[in-house]
C-alpha cells in the first residue's frame, strides 16, 4: 500500500480537515514503531516515508493497520476520546495479527 492510498482510505471513512502532511507524519511515526518494535531495527536503520507515492512496509492482508492508525489519530486530535478508544482497539487487534 502506498502512503496516498492509506490517506485516501482513512479520509473516505472519516472525513477530516487534517492535511496530507499531518497524516504522513502520523504514518511515519507508525512506520518507525513497526521497524523498531516488530522488525527490531536499530534507530539508525529506520526508513521514513518521504512522499505520498512511497510504499508502506506492512503487506496485504495486514495493511488495514494504516487505516485504523490514521482514524485513531484523527479521533485523538479531534478530542473524540471515546471514538479514539474504539478505533485504537481495532488498531491494536490488527497490530497483534501482523506481529504474529
């Protein structure tokens, strides 16, 4: 999945006023977490998405993790904490599936 595809998917489900740059920063944070916590890469080896055309590292069928992450970040930054809790629970489920 490319960065823009993840952004479009989240925007389609949860319309919002956040910029693509905001969402790219949130995706970069997630990519860093995946690289350090799942792939156990040292910090100096991390790769950050630089463009909306960059490929994200989690493959199908686990790539819905990006959708739930972006939705959770939108809910959090909107101050919708009940929605955030629900969306983050879905994210955590997808994280655990991928981590296995």
